[in-house]
């Protein structure tokens, strides 16, 4: 299926994504072995999202490491568009960002774009709804366990006064033809959407040092614009590290979507529905057990294996063994699913327990922690 047409924008993913071609299309860089090892050495620990190239592409990651080694430091920025409950794919960049924060001891800024999800008219959400989802999603993000002194979580409709002056300066550098070309806007697009990119760019300018943005590659179009204007405003071009998409349960095309609840597992789901959804997931197995034993399965399209590889089985040796045994027909699709069910259930159980305790933490991240207090005292000019 590779080579077929596919689409990746901040709002949609269609077809089977060819990530090598996407690197060319977007003009980003693959993470070379050398750069990956340099990052892991600086971090002092390995991480399977890097060694397995789930984070596979970047912009200026080498410069982030130069800055780090020279003592200039850097900061992290990521975000969430609160359009509904978060699924497992959405939380992966946050767990990775926490790992980077732990390893490098740097500040993290997290933007909740309740404005963006209201402006996307096709979603049909009211502003009250996106604000409420911002709060619900923030609890999931707080459950990830960022450093309360070095993390600021903010919601656009609340924090806008502090960033509006800088958003204006960013907005004046971007004309309509440019955002139309980058985002595919047209004459029916509401004018809120055409201004919105300025709002998503601003947090990359929160400090006068290099920003590193961990996110899936769908968000890269914003960073492309940022990098063309940042220096003219006296800031650093942002760096970025891009991940692939955790594939939908329904098969290798497109992405998990709220309009197809069977395609994703949400962070709030209970063990029963996790089991049901994973049992129905797309598999790389043969039609019968006998054929599977004889011919083996295809781990490259088996969603249960893919989820273990992407995130849920950090042990490289084990994941390699699963791959080989599945190929050889020693492991059946149902057995692969059982392994995943156990991992996902445990992950969600732990995440949900941390979420129960997250309200107080969220107050620190939003208002009362060291970084949060500093941020409310600032206006970004
Ligand atoms: P949103 O809410 O669509 O996505 C939140 C984060 O999840 C990533 N993502 C995925 N990662 C792995 N597998 C998937 N299947 C998957 N689907 C989504 C997204 O890339 C993102 O990192 N406009 C943004 C909100 C935002 C933002 C940011 C995101 C504002 N500032 C800075 C990243 C960095 C949005 O709607 O994200």
C-alpha cells in the first residue's frame, strides 16, 4: 500500500502514511543513528520511543544538544486541542515530554487550545464545551506527573491577555496567502482560524532560548512558519521532534478519531471495554489457526503488535521475540491481543489512579507552582 496517496495536516490524516516521503514533503530531517545516540547520551538513559524511531524526524535537534552542552539550555513546549476525551495516542507525546523534562531538568509549557477547537466549525462544539474539555484533558495531562515547579499548563481563553501583544507581532508577519498555502484555508474559512496559527506559535517564544517541541508530525506546519519569522522578532527558530501516529485499532489507514470510537482507546475506559475493543482490532493473522501456524502472521499490520511496539512493551528483547514468534506462527493473533490487553489495562489503571489525585497538581501547574506564578506575572510583548 506504500506509495499510495496520503494526507497529513493538523486536522486530518488519511491513507497509509509513508513517513519517509513525509519527511521530504515537510522538509524535516530524519533522526540519524548518530544524533539519536547523542541525545540518549545527553539524557543518560535510553527510551524506546527514540530507539524504535517512533520519534523519527526533527528540526534542529542537533542545535538543542549544542545549546545544552554549551550551558545555554533549552525549554519544552507541547499542547492539546481539547475537542473531547483524550485517547492513548494523544497522551504519548506528554509521557515523552515528561521523560525529557526528567532527564534534562528543563521548563515545560503546555497549551490547551480551547479557542482552536471552538473555531473548527465542523466539530460543532460550543465554547463552553471546549473549555470544559480543556479542564478534563488538563487532569489527564497533570496525571502524567510533570515537575510542579517547572511546568506551566494554560488554556488560551484564560491566558490570552498575557500573550496577546506577542500574538499580534507574530500575526503581522503572516499573510493570508501564506496560511492558505500551508493549511489549505479557503474563502469560506472563518477569520478566527486564519489568526489562530499566531496563537499556537507564541509559546515557542516564551523564553529567549531554543524551544524543543515534541508532538506528532501533524503539528509541524506551525513550526515551519515559526521558523521563518522567529529571528526577525528577536527569538530563536524553534526545534521540533516529530512522532509517528499510533495506528487506529481499525487498521493501518488514517488516524484514531472521535467519530469512530472503535478506532481508539480513551484514557477513561474500563477494562471491559478495553478488552472488547482490542478483541475487535485489525489483525495481521491468517483466516484460520491452522493456516496461521503454517504461514505465520504479519506484525507490520497487526495492530496489537504495533501498539506493543509503539509504546506498551518497552523491553526491546521481548518485542523482538514477539515479532519473530508471530511471523513464525508460534503466537496467534488472539495471544498477541491478550498480551496487549494486559499492558493497556495496567497502564490505564495506573493513569486513572494518578488522575484521581491530579486536581491539586493541576492547580500548581496552572496557577500556584513556581513557573506558573512567574508566567501570570508576565506579559509577552
Ligand atoms: P491534538 O489535541 O490533536 O493532539 C495532541 C497531541 O497528540 C499528538 N497526536 C498523536 N500522537 C501519537 N499518535 C496519534 N495517533 C496522535 N494523534 C495526535 C498530536 O500531534 C499532539 O502532539 N493544535 C494542537 C494543540 C497544540 C499543540 C501545541 C500540540 C497547541 N500547541 C504544541 C503539540 C505542540 C492539537 O489540536 O493537538
